C-alpha cells in the first residue's frame, strides 16, 4: 500500500519542501502539503494555472499530484493562541482551520492517517541582525516559528501516524558552527531543532515506533534564503571549499528525505544527516 505524506512549508517550487514532495511522490507516496496562510492564495492560483507544471515533472514523465493543500500557520497551536489582529486580518480571515491542531484534525478527518511528516519551514523576523543586536521578541519569534513549530506538529500528528512512520525536519550547520549573517536567533533555533530531534526520536520511538531525523542541508537559493541576504555568497563559498565542488540541487535533499522515510532507513533515528556536498567536514577552506 502506498504511503501518505504531510509536508509543512511548501509555498512555491523553489524550496526544499517542494523537492521533498517530488521525491516522495516519485517513490509512490500520496502528497498533502501545509502552506503558510499568507502565501496560500498565490500558491494555489499558481498551481491551478500551471505555473509549476515544469517543476512538477517527475523522472517517469508524469506530473506530481498534490492531493490537498491545507492552510497552516505553525506558530499557532489552536484558536486560543490566535490574537485578534490575526483573526481579523484579511489574508487569514479568508481561510479557516489553519492552526496546527486544526490541520491535524482535518487531515485525520480527510484521510485517517499518514506515514510521513515533513517540517520544512522556518522564520526569523530579525535574521539579518547579529545575535547581539537581536531583541527578545525577535529571538523568541525565531524559536517559535522554526523550532517549537516542529514539536507542535509532531505532537499533533503523532496520533495519526502509522507505526513505522518517519518524521523529518530541515536544519542548517549554523547551529553548531559560526556562520556570520545567520542571525536573529536563527542559529539558536536550529540548535534547538537538532537537540529536539534526539529527544523526540526517543519519545516518538518508544511510544509510537516513529523515527525522527533531521537533514542538515547546504545552501539553496529558496525564497526564505534570499530573504537572509547572503545566499549567493554561501553557494559560492561551498562550491569553492566543499569536497564536492558543485552546486547543491534541492533534489539531492529530496532524495535523502525519501530514503529516510523509507524502510531502507529503518534503523536510523535521532540522526542529523548532512546533505551539503561534504562542506561540514572541512576544517579550513582550500
Ligand atoms: P522556503 O521559502 O521554500 O520554505 C520556508 C517555508 O516556510 C515557506 O514556504 C514559508 O511560507 C513557510 N513558513 C514560514 N513561516 C511559517 C509559519 N509560521 N507557518 C507555516 N509555514 C511557514 O525555503 P527553504 O530554504 O526551502 O526552507 C525550508 C527549510 O530548509 C527551513 O527549515 C530552512 O531553515 C531549511 N534550510 C534551508 C537552507 C537554504 O539554504 N535554503 C539551508 C539549510 C536548511
């Protein structure tokens, strides 16, 4: 029987979430996505108008099907969390049931269960500020959108995940090494995400037989990365210094996610897997 995946954090065809969806679809999985509420309209319109058709092309020549797109804002766990200004915001008022708990309930109602959960989202409003200039509010917002959002997603989706299932998030090496420019508490958020990957692997493994891993990905020119401002420099740096001197393709991360979600990875949990052309292994640039 085919597996079903829910991928949170797909709003265009440039990011890691899209590439992961494609690799999972190519491996036979049914694809559900969670799209940030403010980005939902453009994403659905573009999908409908065929703007992504070229990127939907899979190795066998067919087009990736997305069975359903759910509006999602992963900084809110349930309606009690949502402040008045968001509730009445035009972009939010046009959709409903987009808190994490409500999305999990909707997926359960629509499909009963899933096998694969992917968290491919992050947000740090002060990412361009050095940590020393980051406000408490900005720091906590980065942690809320980029780290706790994963704890919350897994917590609410676990009850509908089939035993043997797999959960994957995306992290970045700035969690463990100094990457100037990855600021606003985003380096802290990724450190939390990686630590949580281990603890969640224990809890979800013991309780539900679910594996929990993270992919530490190299630089990709996604929408989120362009907002940080130094992505072209990071791609150049990697090409110049990594053991494999090529640009990283999002598909290489997608294929690793498909492996981690498959029975081929049945003993891998609590792991941070580097998909970065080996850059993490370098001590100095040469
Ligand atoms: P992306 O822009 O394709 O994905 C980020 C997504 O997060 C967007 O679709 C955005 O709408 C969504 N999002 C933001 N706040 C949200 C919220 N509150 N609720 C729901 N969705 C929300 O960019 P990218 O780069 O593919 O990011 C995916 C993951 O990969 C992130 O965790 C990022 O930190 C990670 N990553 C990216 C690298 C890169 O160079 N692009 C390198 C290593 C990790």
